[in-house]
């Protein structure tokens, strides 16, 4: 196995994020790789399907701002510099695919809940990331 040079870690900003981040730090340190910290903000319109005639711009701005603040806090805590923190808007899977390509990373790290049975049918971000990413993907089991 060669060494990884550029690692992308995607975090969802829930209380599970540190589990994924800790593993990503460990691996990027061991490989001497550069770590790119990514969070994707989902457009609020997705959740409401556009059938509520409401201006969601302000809500979206607030979510974007909160996401930037939280990512900055993690960046400070884990020693990831500002230029290696990315907040992007869209669907997590497709944004992660796009960013992995754009930044030419050789490893993508995501969290995985180890779904079973019916839940498997619903799919997961980890699944979506695996199918469509050209580089290696590591799914960190969340406990
Ligand atoms: P899920 O399958 O949606 O529960 O998410 C599992 C993992 O996917 C998380 O631990 C993150 O690594 C990644 N992920 C989910 N949502 C996002 C998001 N909005 N931005 C970045 N990564 C995400």
C-alpha cells in the first residue's frame, strides 16, 4: 500500500463528527497527508420540495453561517487551517464526489452507521460516496 497524500474528510456536524475526524487525523498524520475538512449544507428547499411558498433565503443564510462557524471551530480544534476547510452547498454525495475530483484527493473518509435490513434500502451518504468516487473510500464505523 502506498501512502496517501491528500485526504478529504466529510463531516455532518452532528455529535458523531469527532469519531470520523479523530480517525481522519490519525490516518493523515500516519501518512503525512494533507487533510481537507468538508461539510455540505443541504439547501432547505430540498426538505420542503418547493411546495411551501415561502422565502427561505434568510433561513438558508443562517444555516450557511452556522455551518461555517462550526467547521471553523473543528478546524481550530483539530489544527486544520482555513484554506483546508470547505463549506459547500448541495447534496452531500455529489458535492463530495465533486470536491474529491477538484482537489485531487486520494482518500475520502466518511462515517457509516452499519445499517441493517430495511434501513439498508434507504441508503446512506457513505454508500452514495462509495459509488461514484474514483479514489479510495474509508467508511468509519460510528458507535
Ligand atoms: P449518513 O449516512 O447520512 O448518516 O452520514 C454518514 C456520514 O456521511 C457522516 O458521518 C459524514 O461523514 C457524511 N455526511 C453526511 N452528511 C454530510 C454533510 N451534509 N456534509 C458532509 N458530510 C456528510
